[in-house]
């Protein structure tokens, strides 16, 4: 029997950091995973743990490094964690660190932002993944679970019809998707947060303003807008499941439903994915 490949690590390491500056506090909550690749074959094939970095050590490393290194940009912290394992352990050839952020927003009290009270932000979560090797550290950032919807400006027609096709063609429908988008940086930007904002803003502008012939066509145009908006990005991955909104038949009640009453559904859904890069 031959061991083809292996990697291991610690997942779902949750961390909440409170940064204090006088009476003002700031929160940063992340969920981290650390995966190591390298000279670990013997622990699988011979039960030899002499080169193994315990996954509990990985968890504690994330906590310890966060004390001084976790700031506003999770990309830089992901690289710090990945490079820590490369510099500390020669048996590690690659460390992949993924961080997903849980957003918090400051509560408003009497029209003013409170210094230390927060509410959960929207469900969408910024994330980053740093794949750190001995030659380079490749950073990919993005957002997941971003639910976006437009109530018109979308259609779907001209598709293949066969004996099992019941879907009617339409030139006016609701388009809703719970988007996951990730973009890879070919070089380090001056400000990750600003680059991320520009990429996402460019995609959302296309989603909102450009007519959609299909989710596939919209995905393609959104990716192109992000690549145009941020020169440091060289590749973008988009996953846009089509969250169908089904028109309710009110004819039995002698009520005409003119694209007003729908049932939002999450399953089954169309699953649309693509990876695009610069030519």
C-alpha cells in the first residue's frame, strides 16, 4: 500500500479579540483552520510521532500570535501564522491558513456609536486563505454567505427543452443568490481592506445594474468587473447558487398575482460556479 498524499491540522478555532483604546473597544472575531503538509509520512505508516506538531499546539499558536499580530487585516495575520510554522519546523513544506470573520457592528445609542456595545453584523462573512510555502505565500480573500437579490432585471430563456422540461421561459424574474466569491492576489496591495472593498463593490454594481440573461452570464460579468477594479487580483472564484423564488398561484382565490407574491426557496437550487483569470 502506498500513501499518495497527506496533510493534517486544526479546524474551527474560534477567537474573539477585544482591542482597547481608552474607553473605546473594537472587536475582531475569527474562525481559523491551519493545515500542514510536509514530512509526516511516518506518523501514518509507522506510528512515529516524532515530527508531528500537535493540533492542540496549532490552536494555541493562533491564540498566542493573535495577541500582538491580529489587526484589522486578516490577510496579514493569516500569513503570520503560516510563516510561523514554516520558520519553526523544517519538516513543514506548506502551511495553509484559512480565516473566516464574524462581523460585529457598533450599537447606536441616542444617535451616537457606543464605545463597547455591539450587535451581530450581517450573515456574510469575509474570509482569507494564505497558502504559505518556502518560496512564496499566496493570499486569497473574499466573502461567503452573501445573500443578494434583485426583483427584476433578470430573465432565463432559450434553453434546451425536452420531454422532462417544465420550466417556463421568462424575461422578468427575481434573481437571488447566496454568493461565495474569492479572489487571489498576485502581489501585496497597499491595503487589503480597500482592495477587497473595491472588488466587491465592482461585482455588486454589475449585479444590480446589468440585465441578467442567466446566472452564468452575470457571474462572468461580475468577475470581469472585479479583475478590472483591482490590478493586484489575477484570479477569481465565484459560486452563485440560484435561490429560486417561486410565483404563488392565486387563481383559485380569483386573485391575479402579477409578480408580487413568491415563495423563497433554498433547495433544490441551481449551482453555478466558475473560476476566471486574466487572459
